[in-house]
């Protein structure tokens, strides 16, 4: 039986011949610290770049909710709805396409939606995510399609002539 003590951790300590080799590594902790710092900074930059994808989707969803709420309050698809849509596009710097589906107009000409009739607003946007930009070639990009779809209900009663 080996009664020789290896160190603080018993049999899990490094062998004695490695202790001399390991103890001669003066200044190696500085290199370890530099490498670990570089890895942490790289990971943080990667996470921060991925947050732009989620921010873009949240902005798209916000635009869609505001447009739906405007249609709900007015009870029609009017110029005010498109004004809200274009103003929010400018504020968020997104350029989604908007479509209004599953709607029954009680007045086709003015696009009026009767009380408690439902409609769906869909917005589509292609977000371009740049992975990296080399100096000798065009940037490496990924196109991420995004879609927000929200259903609303009209809150305005229209008197329709018979």
C-alpha cells in the first residue's frame, strides 16, 4: 500500500513529478486571464448581437398591436389607420408589409366593420442579421422572416341603411 501523501486532495492530487513542472509556470495565470477575458467579451458581443433579432420582433408586434387597436376604436380601416402605421414604421425604422384579412365589411366603400365583427392584421418583415463583415468580401448575412398576426374586434356600431 502506498502511504506516501500526495497533497491536499489525497489521491486526486497531481503526481509528485508534475508538482515541479506545474510550479515552474510563473506568469501563466496572466495568459489564462487574458484568454478567459477574451472569451467572455466574445460571448457577450454575440449575445448582444442576437438581442437585435428579439428587439426587431418586439417592434413588429408593437406596430401590429397599435394598428389593431386603432381599427378597433374607429370601427373602420381609414386613413388614420394608415397614418398610425406609417408613423410607427418611421419610429422603429422597420418596413413591414401590412394586410387586413378575415374581415366582413358592413360598408365596402368606406371599409366599415360592424360592432363585434372580427378582423386579423398580419405584418411580415424580413430581418437581415449580419454575422460578420470581412474586409475582403461582402458581409455574411442571414435573412430571418418574421410575421406578427393579431386578431381584433370592432368596438363601433354603425347604422346601416336597409
